[in-house]
């Protein structure tokens, strides 16, 4: 049964991956030209806006970005990059970098729109996200597109990958069977139930509890991860440039072009980058749409920092370490186990243990954050006050995700993300003039 599901998911993804690649790479490239790259030149302003306080309903820009990074800087960076290299070799990193640069512009536009086109509840709280800017900004097709996006979002925001890889990490690395021999399947069930209980405590506390927890945990873990990664790269500085050469050689070899595998490598890089930073998918605007920002473009500037930090920095460090260690050459290593082995080899033999601690924090914070996306989607499809019922489905899916294979999990997320990105990218491109008009009004553009 599970093998049939895995095959069905793979066939469905293959029929949509070209559409997703064209919309994200082509559409993102259009947005770079459309904005003349101005938002990328205002990164310093985006950082400054993070710490500016404003008296208004909603959550702060710093809290919004922290919550989004909590959902993206996690196992997608640590495990997802290793999976990409395992599947496509070192060259896949080039296309992850390209997608990150383009993705930052997509996030600028989408999160700007999330503030420009949003609703206000009777309590005075803002409601923003792709489903709202589709419905409010596109007259004829906006509502059907919003429904399509929200239905796909119910599955795309499930904690499948995180729960699966967290469980696999604990079973493979901590080896609980040596203390109590229950068997792998039984231990996965126990871990899945434990993750359910822990997630329930935070998730049922609502948005404010989620952002309080993530805004405290995530920055600390990001700094620790980057510090350890930078130390490893500095200690192996003589290998960094040869590794970059290897990456670009692998991305642009005549062999890949001649065999037709070049575009497969590009698609893999785009898929893994989208999986990592979610650019074009539409998750981030759901958080940024709740922000206190008065100008959409202010929110857009803070949002574009996400892909640059996520894929541009964290994924790059992970990828370089995996390649420098040589661990990726072992075909038996994949996912989180591959990354742990790479860190063990290069950080005094204990890098895997330190990384395991960070993986647990990153993974759990991702579990906390993703539920809110599903609440927004379900609330839009039904009634806003009913959105919280989605949490029960979300919590139950953690156990399922802990028990199935990583291939099934990746298939579910990749397919759902593709189905979310299609209406979202079409809406962003259609509404892009609104963002450009605000940029002109603020004299960012002539």
C-alpha cells in the first residue's frame, strides 16, 4: 500500500515540477527585472526595520521573521541539503543558490502584498496571506485560486518531513533499542506520540505563544549552528575554494548537458531550495500578513532576508561541510544521518552530538510554527473562528509521519508545495504592479 502511494506521488510530482520551475525561476526573474533589483540594495534598511517598534495591532516584524525562519531554518537546511547532494551531487547547490536569490525577490513581493491586501477582524487583528490577496486583488478568479491554494496548503504545511527526520534521528543516532529493545517501529511510535504531546502544549496556546517560543529559541540556535559551521570551514580553509570549483564543475559539465541530466539537476535544486526557504509557496505571507507594518514594502524588505539567511547562508554552510567531509560519497548515508556524519568527521569527533541538540531544537520549533499556516488555510475555507480545529488533524499527522518512509514524506510535501506555488505565483505576477506603485510612491523607483 505504501509503495503504491510512493509511486503515485512520484508520478504526480513529475507532471508538475516543470510548471513549478518555470513559475518560480521565470516568474522570480521577471520580478527582479520588474523591481530593477532595488529591494536587494535595501537589505540594510530591512535589518533596521526588524528592530523598529510600532504601536499597532499584530505581531512585530522581528517576531514574524523569527516565526518564518523557525519554519524554514531547520531540518530542511540540515537534512534537506544532504538529501539534495545525495540525489544530485555537489552541483545541485548552484541551483539552490540561484533559487534563493530569486526567491528573496518573490518573498519581497508576496509579503508586501500580504500587508497591502488584508482584512481586519472585529477585534482589530489583521488577516493576511495569499488567499486574501488573491480574493481581494483578483476579481474574477481570485476566490477559486484562494480555495485551490488553501486546500493544497492543508497538506503542504503538515509537519511530515520534520516529524519523520526527527524520529529517524533519534532512532538511528541515539539507538534507544540498546536500552530497551522494543524494535524500531515501536520506538518510532513512542517518539511520534511524545512529539504530539510536546507540540500540543505550544500549538494550542495560539499565535502569540508560538512567536514567543520561536523568537527566543531560533536566533540562539542559528548563531550556534553558524558558529560551529564557520569554525569547521575556517579549520578546512584550504579545501573551501577547491570545493566551490567542484560544485560549479558538477553543475555545468558537458556530460550533464549531453545526457539531458542538466535540467534534472536544475529541477532538483529548485525543488530542494523551495523546500528549504518556501519562496513562492506562500507560507511566509501568512505570518508577515499579521505584522504591524503600515507599508507593505517595509514588510517585504524584512521578508526577503529569510531566503538569504536560510538558503544563501545556512544551506551553503551545510552543503560545503557535507562535500568537504567526503561523507556524501557513501551511498548508504542520506538525509540527517549524512549531515551528522559530516559534522562528526570535521568537529573533533563530537560534531554529530552537538548538531543533534540543534536538530532537536530546530525540528521542534518547526513543529510549533507550521501548524499556524494550516489554521489560516482551514479558517479561510470555513470560518476564521473554526481554524483552530485544523490543529487536531495536524497533531495526528505527526504520528503518521514518524512511521512512514522519508520518500513518501518528501513526495507529499513536494506535491503540495507545487500545487500551492502555482496559484500563488500567478497571483504575485498579476498583482506585482501594486508593489511597484508603492515603491514609486516612496521614491524607490523613478
